[in-house]
C-alpha cells in the first residue's frame, strides 16, 4: 500500500509516556447524524448484507471470500487429468488416422459429448505440458512427435466436418448391443446402446429407450423414430488415400470410385446393422407384450362388461313382464269380485224391496184397507191397493225400507194409515208424486 | 453449445425515465454498461406518444407529430404521474395534448382510433405504453425477453409516485426491481468506471440540467456508499428555456425579413422549436450551426446560421440561473464550494460547453467537473442515469424480490453518519510552506456511514524511536489566504482555460479573496503509543468505527513486530 505522504510522518512521542497502557482514551466520538443511505451500488449491497446478517467487516470478508472460492471451483467442473500411457506418448504422428484423438487430448471419457470449450481447454493443457520448447528447456530430446499428435487431434476435433467424420468411425464410443439371450434389466442393457447410436441422428432430441413406466405412445414413438432413423454418419474417414495429381489420372479416379463405393457399402451395412439392433430391441422389449396383454385384458374386460350389461337388461325386462302379468291378473280378479258383489247386493236390494213392498201391501191388507170393520168393498180395495202400488213406485229402496220398518209390528189400522199417509205426503212434498194421483189414502 | 448449459441468467435493463427523453441501457457480461438504441437508432428516446389514425407512434416519430397533430400527441407526462390535477404545472404540455382532470389524477384525451370518440388516457396508462415500447426496443436489441429493470426518478418523487410507476411498469409485464434516484445513478455510472475495490471518499455535486427542469444534488460518496445531503430543484429551468432563447433569436430575424412573427402561429412555433432544439445540439459540438425550415410562416422558408458565441451570450441569463442553483444547493448542505470534490453534469443540456466552463469557474481548480467540455474522458451526460440504472440492475439481477425489499428497507438504509471527520495527526518538519507543521490526515470524513473501516500507511518516523498516534475529530474551516495582488495574477494565469472569453474578466476582478479550506483538530479522541519504530519503517493504521460508534484502532509496523490496539467505547444508541 502506498504511503499517505512521504513528507509527513506520525508524531514523535514524548520521552515520558504518562499512561499505563499503550492506548489512552480522552473523549468519545461526537453524536452521529442519522441519514438515509442510497440503496445503490456494490458497496451499499455489501453494507446491507453485513447489516442484515449482523456481520462485522472481517467476518463478511471471510464469508464472501469463501463463497467466491466455491464459485471458482464450480466454474471448473471438468478437471482434465487422464493418465497418459507410454504407448500413447510414443505414437507416430504420421499414423494419425488410427490415433484416438480424444485420448490424445485426455478427454476419452467425454468423446462425442465433449463440448468445444472442453476440447479447447484440454488442448491448452496438453500444449502447456508437451510443447517441444518446454521439453528442450527441460533438457529432453528434441522430440515433438506427441506434440504433433496433439495438434492433429485438435485440428480434427475443432473442425465440425472433420469431427463428424471421425466421430462416425469412433468405435470406442460404440456400445455393443446385448445378445438376444442376454438376461437382466432390458432398460439397463438397451438405454446406453440407443444413447450411443443416437449421436448420429440428424433430428434432435433423440427419444430415449425409457423404462417400464414409459407409456405406449412413448414406446411407439421410440420405435417409429428408430425405424425411420435419419443418420449423418459418414465413412470418409476410412477412405483410402487418393494419389496425388502427378500420378496416373486413371489410377486416381479408380481410387476415388473405389472410395465412393466403399462409403456407400459401409453406409448400407450400417443402416442394416442399426435395423437389426432395433429389431432385436423390439423382440426383447417386454413392454410391447405387456401393452398387448393390457390391451387384450382391456378388450376382454369390455366384452365381459358388455355381456353383463346385456344379461342384466334381459333380466330386468323379464321381471317387468312378469310383474305386468301379475298386476293384470289381480286387477281382473278384483273386477270380477266387485261385479259379483254388486250383483249380490243388487239382488239383496231387490229382495228387500220386494219384501218391503210386500210389507206395505200387507199393511194395507192388515188394516182392512182402512175401511173400518167389515169387509171392504172391492173398489176401496182396488183404490187402496192402487195408491199403495203408486207409493211403492214413488219410493226408492231406502225410503221403502224406512216405511217398511215403521209398519213392522203395527196392527192398528189408523197407525198404518198415518204412516202410509206421511210417506205419501213426504213424497208429494219432495215433488216426486202429485197429490191428485192418490185416489183414496189422502181423503 | 456451452451457452445452453449455463444457468439461465436474467436479462435486466436500466431505464432512465425522463420528462423529455428516456433511455435504456444494459450491462454486458464484462460489466460495462451500454445504451440501447431503439429501432430508429435513437439512444435518447423522446418520451412522447402520438396517435394518428389507428397507429401509435413513439419516440422521435411521435415527437415530429407535435407539429402536425399536437392534440393527439402526449408529451412531458412523467411529472404528472401520481399528482392531482390541482398540483400539476401544465406549461410544458401547452403545445401537445393538454392534461385534463380525471378522477383523482391527471389524464389526456386523445383520438386513439380514426373515426372514434376520443378516449381518456390516464398518466399511468400512458406511462405503461411508453415503458412497453422501451421494453420492446430493448428486447429487440438484446434478442432476449427482458425479465426486470431498474428505473431512475428524480429525488423529489414521492412514495406514491414510485408505487404508481412500479405498477405502470408491471402492467406491461416488466418487473421493476428497484427505483433509484437519478443523481445517484449518475454518480454510480462514474464510480463503477473506476476500477478499484476501495473508491476514494469524495463529496459530489450532481447537476442534472434536463429538458424541462434542473436538479442539483449533493451526495457524499464514502467508500462507495452514497448519502444524499441536499437537493435543489428548479422546475422552470431546462433545455426548453435554452431552446426558447434561440426561438426568440430566430423569430426576430424572421420578422425582420418577412414581417411575420412565427411565434404567433402554433404550427410555426412547433416547427421552430423542434429545429431550434436540433440547432442547440449542434452548437454543443461545433462553433456554428445552421437552421433551415421550409415554409416556417406565411409560406416563407427560413435559413439562417448562428454561432456559439452568440448563443452563449443569449443564454447567459440561464447559465447564471444554473450557477445560482448550484450555489444554493451547496449552501443548503451547509458546505462551502471548496468542499465539493467533484461535479457531475448530467442531462442533455449539460453538453453545452459554456455551462460546463461556468461551473468549472466557480469551483476551485482541484474540483473535477465531469462534462464533455471540461473532461474529454467524461461520460455522455445524457446517458448517465440509464447507465447507473443498468449497473444497479445487473448487481441485483440475481436477487430475490424479498432480498431487494429487505436490503432497501429503512431499517437497513437509515444509518448513523459521522458528524465530524476522524483522522490522525501527522507531522512534518518542513511542511508544505517550509515551516514545521502538524496536520490532520482524515481517515473517515464527515457524513461517513458507520460501520466503516479505513486503512492507511504512514512513514513511521524520520528519526526512529517511539511514535504517537493521536486520533482526533477535526473540523473544516475557511481561512482567508488571499495572496498579494501580483501573485494572484500569476496563479490565475495558470489556472484559467485557454478558451476563456472576454466576459470572464469582470468576474475575476470581483473575486478578490482566496479562501482555503483547512482541516484543524477539534478534539483529541485517543492517543496510542507505538514503541521502537525504526527509521524508515512504515506504520499501517486501521480505524474501524462500529455501528454504535465504537472506535477501534489497530496499528502495526509493516514488516515488524510492534503493534498496538485500542478501543474507544461507543454511545449507547
């Protein structure tokens, strides 16, 4: 840190220090003023952080430093430190076609998944270690073979076209599909296979093989995708070297043709291989059987349900018909019974009326046709009987009954007459008979 | 490839919402704030909305409609936000849509659609539409959706106005992270430029000469923390008044030629005003400017030129007013002009060279005036607020809303500030003027928010032996150190700018006294003894003042063993 002023120094102390300790307090600080800080800027935010968490300066410094250190660690997750074996280090750079570029850069665990950033960092690290100037400085031999390998790897991996060509034939990244007889968790067996095959897909994202929870649609989409797989895989990397221009032109063309044919052949083979892989997976996929079984079960369940429903409906119809018949029968029986009853009552009423009529006639007869003693003359008898008959016709069954009851037991002629006269008057009064119709009883 | 793997970063912008112009800024990943240009390439986007037919125009396009379609053009609405009709000054809106009373607030009546009844737009609604257009411009420029913003407002914006502004912004889907003061944002724009973790303590005057108003604020910047000490506003002084000077000037010229006053016709006046504004801007950059308006009034075209000197003379009265405002705010803060360490000129009118040189003249030469005319490295005054807002936005972008709320709560912002500067007495056998002197090295200036901590390194002793560290409270005093006449002339000759004009001379003669501010010991707080410091050894002293004004001294000999530590107990708060 810079000195405040070279011209000025701190005060020289008096020879005699009058106080016991090295620090002597004279006064307190003046009363502070309370003001509003503007909540703006990085230093205010630091202040707010300290105040809110009740930290002192040194505590806060420590915590922030610790956090920053953590952030730096987080930022560099892929520490690239793969061991370099002697075989790799002694590779001939001329044989670059057969070298594993990822291994040369020490990122063989990432392979096709390595990002450009990772490749760049790995390359830088390797260069720092293997630069020929460094080796020369360290007194080593003038050997830049491995450095050339590194440069070649970098050249291929940073060029998108060349990297694709290399990735296409990078067998170390392939995952062998399980054999048909393989046992065990098919998801664990197949997922890595399709993940690795999926790197050649032009279409992204590539659907995953999934697990036993995948839906039918997912699985169908998966197989649909793989049976219509659109691959960018090319085989230029394996081309035979085309001879230079100065050699025979025909020879050159021949080699080119051969290369083209070889590429096409490899591509066809690769397509067929992939198709077989997908076929195998399909054959081993227990999910499809499961889905089929589920579907069948579902179908069956539907059928059973339908039949049960039909049966239930039939039963219901039958029951209803029975019920209807029974009700009809009952109704008919009741009707019959009531009819019989009515007939009986009618007959009874008829009989009663007959009987009552008889009582009335008998009353008149008993009272000697109201003629006092002696035999009544025939015209009186006729008139009285006519009147009684008329009365009978005028009276309905109930009145007849009432009159008959009044007459029952009466022997005296006047009593009988008065009963009959009352009833005649009653029927005259309610308008059912006219006074003039009666010939004798009212006189 | 690697971008998608990183955690999604929020895109936040800073918005300077002005009465006349607004600007938007963002902070690039390397921490530099930059202005965003809208679709038309404007960095200063006029805060104007215009409705023509079924179309809504915004910014410069809308501003040009002030001539053709003033009734349906809404301008200068910022200051109406959250105010009642009785409280507003409608002068500025005279030549645009007139404010009308609407419920409790202010609204504008404009024909939004062709062949339809005029609709009533509240100020909040206009603000929402304005911010929406700003947001869209920013989103187009950055190619990302905007997640949040920091908006600047003047210091006299009330709590209710801030709330309305926040709601208006939310209504168009833009979350307001924080609303900050314009002068503080301007200061932050400069402070953030310094590449240091320990910004120097200074007292700054931020002078914001805007389009319609002028605001001055004094801010204590202590260790990067800002405290507003005093503010002063002039609502009738701004760029428009400077425009009017030119309007009057050219009108007179026009009358002389064509016997018609263009100020009498509203349309002519609007045309003239727009052109004068452009001419004024040109004059800030070159010494002369042209104006040409087709069919200004009475069918006559108008072409003329004006030079800077003429303009400076015409606007002298206005410059004087600005200077007066500066002096009054300094007085309000209870300070002396010499206490101001830095003056920051903000606002569009601050481009005027004369204004900057006048401000520079009233302050001592040690005071830095940050304006394009006085400091070639100065930032563009028009962009300061937006830059500051963008910096603040990037700082709090990753904060949760609750975090921001807590950090800006008065319980955190209201802080005790030191009443007096605290320092250590240092000694020199020769001193500045050749004689032995003691002076106070100020560790913590007055108005420093506590808790605070400062460290400084001193020459321990020139001769070796014990060292006394005397911690004092100091006071600042003005001392008249007017040198004899002939000496003074020499001093002035070296200090003055080359481009000084004739009219400066009178001021120089008026200014007779030379006042020097000195820091003197007021009371001694504590003394500490540091034993056996060898000659040439350095002493590092750290003073730490806690929130309750507990003062802790830690002194140690750099590279040595000796050290002393002591605490002065604080006050019970």
